[in-house]
C-alpha cells in the first residue's frame, strides 16, 4: 500500500487566507506528503490519529511544514495510522 489523502471540497476563506481540511491514511508507510493546494502553509496539524496505543505520544502522528515544499504538509507517523489534517495558508 501507500500513503493517501483526501481534501474536503468545502474550503474556509478568511480574508486572504484559506483553511483546507481532509483525511490521511498511512497504509504500510510511516511518512507521506499532503499537497494542500495553498501557495504557502502558515500553520497546520494532524488530528484524530488512530495509533496512540501507549499514551506516551510515541505512536502518534506529526505534521511537518517546511519551506522546501511550500503548500505541502508531511505527515510522520506509525505505519497503518489514519486521521484528519488541516492547513491554514495563503491561496
């Protein structure tokens, strides 16, 4: 399998900013990119991940936002994890 994601069809516009949301699925991988459609991501996160078995955070998921890939969020997680994501940024 591979990393996959969806983008909700209803975006949220806040002046010149836009919030985009969706879901992600890390089937048999532990990292993957989400192309948000924004020109620059100012903030973002992953929520509702399914693999926090120990309660210590080691099985959770993290959103990585870098300037090397504007408009993209990289999810770093445990293989088989799923959840939701959001990004706020410039159109």
